[in-house]
C-alpha cells in the first residue's frame, strides 16, 4: 500500500523523501488545486523526478483544475513538458484535459482527482472507459463503501488518510467563487467554510468548519480491502507537518504493533482536532466545533495587546525564535502567516512575541503554532543531471482547432427555454406552452409521485428530464437505475446528469444532457461529454462572459436565473435548517436538505435575463430558469417569465462572475 505525501515547496518535498514517502504529489505554477502554494516550475521538476526515482519514490503532478478555453494552449505545453520529464502520473479534474492526454500524450498515466466527485462503482467504470488508471475517491465514503469499490477491481483506489476536510463534497463547492470569484474548481479556494456565520435567531459560530481527518487506526483494514494508495492532504502545510505525518503513517504501515507510538508522533502534526469522518458509516459527534475556529496548528492563545510587529499573550506553550505562527482574525477569514523573530517572557505564562515583519494585528485575534524548525531534515543538494525537455508542443493549435469543430451547428435552431424545479407542486403551475423542457431534481418521495402521476405525464410527455442527486451512494445505485430505466425508457423522459456516474445510470437512455456540475469550461470538454452520449451540456454557473464567448456552442445551455448552491454536503452542520444564515458582510444564505444531502443556498438571485440578447448573438439558443429552492407560486413564476421574455433584470439580483470574471 503506497503512502503518498504532499509537497507545496522544495522543503516539503525533501521532508517527504526523508520521512520515507513512497510517492509525492505536487503542482506546477499553473492548473493545480493549490494555486496559493509556492509550487514548482517544470525546470525544478526536471531535477526532482530523477532525484526521486533514484530513491524509488514516484512523483505525481496535480493538474486538477478546470481549464478555460484561452488556457488550452498553455495546458497542452505543460502536458508535453511533464510527459518528457517522465512523471509517474498526472492527477486530473477536467474531462477535456483527460481527452487530450488519452489522445496525444499516451505515456502519461491519468489519475482522477477527488475534484471529479467519484464516489460509486459507476463512477469508477466511466473513469476506466475514459482511460484513467486510478481514482482518488470522495472523502465521504465509509469503510464498507471503500471495500465495495476495491472489490470491483476496476481501477486503483486512492483515499485520503489524513489532513484537512472540506465541508462540501469536493468538486461541488461554489462558495469561494460566489463570494469573490476565486473558484475552488480553479485552485483558488478562500475557505469560506472556515468563517464565522450568524443566524436570524441570534446564533453564531463556525457552522461549516470540520475537524481534520485521521485514519491511523484503519490502516490494516485499508490494506485488507485492497486500497492502492493512502494520500496525506497538505500542499499548503509546512515541512514539519509533512515529515511528522509521513513518519507516523509509515511506522504504522510497516510495523502495525507500533500504531500507538505513531499516534504519539501525530500529536505534533500541528493540525486541527481529529475525526474519522464517515468511515463508520454515520456522521461522528463533534465533527464540527461551532464555538471555536478550526484553525490548523496548535492553539496558543488570544492576542491581549497588539502592536505593529509584536503582541502580548498568555500561554503555556513553548514558543521559540523561527517558529511559524498563524494569526487568525475572529471572523474566520484567512489569517496571517508570519515568523517569530524574538520571544520575551514577562512571567511564567505572559510573553511578548516580536514578528519578523509588521502585520495588521487586533486584540482578540487567535494565534496558532503551525511550524517549527525541522531538525530531522537535511538540506539536499541536487547534483543529479536534470531531464532535458522542450517547452512548446509543436501541434497545439491543430489540436485545439480540431475540437473547435467537434459539435455540429444548425443555423435554423430555435431558442428553447428549460425550467428546473425541485418541488413537485411547480408542475401544476407551469404551462407546457411557455417552456421547451422541464428538469425535475426531485427527492425520493416526489420521484415516486412522478412515476404514478398519469396526468403530469399527459401534460408534459417527453418534455420532462429527470435529474438524480449529485451524490448517489453505492447502496442506492440499483434504486436510481430502476427509476431512470422506468422513467427514461418506458415513459421516454430525458436524463439530466450532474455527476459522471449518472451517465452510466441509464446507458440505454438516448436523451442525456450534462448539467452544470459536470463542469465544462472549454470546447474539448464539450466534445468529450458528447463522446459519452451527452450531446447537450450546461455552462458552469461560475463561468464568465469572455470564456462563454470563446467556447460558445448551440449545444450549451445557460442558466439565466438561479439561486446558487454554495455547498453540497453529506455533513449535517451545526445550524438549523430553513433559517437565514449570513456572514459578516451580511450576505444571506439558507440551509436546505434533500434526502441525505445538505445545500447552503445563496439568497441573492443570479439573473442574466438582460444579457440574453448578447448570448444569443454568440449563437447560444438554450436557456434555463432554475426555480429550485423557491416555494411554488404562480405569481412569482409569471413575474420571472415576464422578466425573461422582456429581457429585464430581476430585482435584487447579481451577475455572479459573468461580468467580473472567473479567477
């Protein structure tokens, strides 16, 4: 069983090698999910790969973000470089990039990133057909589900074993993008889930901030299940963290009788409090500690008196020169990372800590120790010869041009308006004459109503599309396969897919479309989904007008009206459902539950009605009004439809990233 370590810097890389990691994953300066890490250049990688291989350590390069159309040329060059350098695998999220690798860089082994939200056996099968060798499965899986997936013997299974957890299922989070355009799908997450929130009932807390994962007690069971690789999260962490965690897990893997000793080592990982997450099948108690900020590191104390480059606090912890600390503001926003220059003791607990640079500090800010001098690590001198490589792929423009013409164009195609709903009563309020299709994202109870409702079938006939939930656990696959086969084959409804596994739920279903969570930011992705049987797709809610223009297609549907789901999670948060939740900038959200998933919904409507003419001029003919999470009301629908027809901006709405741009 492979132990896979993170490296965001050269020091972390060295720490991973020294601690005995079997493989290291790292990102280049572009196209990786930790863009705020220092990361590596291709030139540095050309030294690291032979150095690691000499020590029988593999290197995987993270290429796990969504790629805009104008970035394709640079992305192809990067793939060309890392193929020549000889990395052991590339970790991908974008299905278009997977298509390029499979077709033009066959020497590169592909691993499916956890950002692809693969969580069941259907997801594994489609990844195999796409050419992947390994899947990094969703963190939310139970041990039983991991065992089931391993037993399929479809692909290598990689799981996260230690480190930070996201509140949302990976690949299903739009919070950072909505609150500032910095997309987690583009490697720029600002950790909205770690912030303090408030409710309309005068409650406050860190409702969405989970503890860190620790699976040190499950290693033998993972090995028995057939897990290929154990992945340690932490490309933003310090060399101390990397060395400590790798050392502990390596000890427990090689000498199971020393697991307790390994646990003692892990006490020094400077992480958050620990959880086993969903490994036992149910959400554990105290997964979220709403009263305290879940900051990485050892909590030192609160700032009692702040100056420009120093502060006073009371603590029992031993702080020394060159320690790395993070000063966390009380609102939960990202903290300041700085180095300790000097420590003066006033009494047994009170200390004045001087920093190596002036910082904006406030009384009451939380202070965490996140790094110490790593005595175990030795500075490596790279005397090894680098691998020579060419920087520019000679035929990149030809590749891009080929896929630009991959979807057919119909000059006579009419505009078509879809309506999306997740409340059954909308079906009685919508006239078929006013829409071209209706997407039903129902819970299980309402799906059963649809099966038995003859009148609704007569009213809409083939205009209905069924959208299963974006997370279908392994034991629910047969249920949803039966639903899809009955409704889409016997009743001839269409299938709207919001997860890769949906495409294989009904493999015989002819009318399949991709919804926006099957992210599609470039023309090659459009073609890749078409090859899987989904001719039509939806543009991402977080996309911007320039990128939409660059990859405009008649087969693409634009959401003109929606309430954005910021989080989609299996975690029941420490807050009541159906009440208003807002952050310190008074941005309002509400928590909703559909079956076993929790949705944090932005209350500010996204509306592009007044941009419709511009989109039509680009050649886009398909539009959607999303009524999900809105109580059925004929007057509301008539008002929304009127604004659509007259291209009027809906009152109180915003443009999301449409004008400001997606970072």
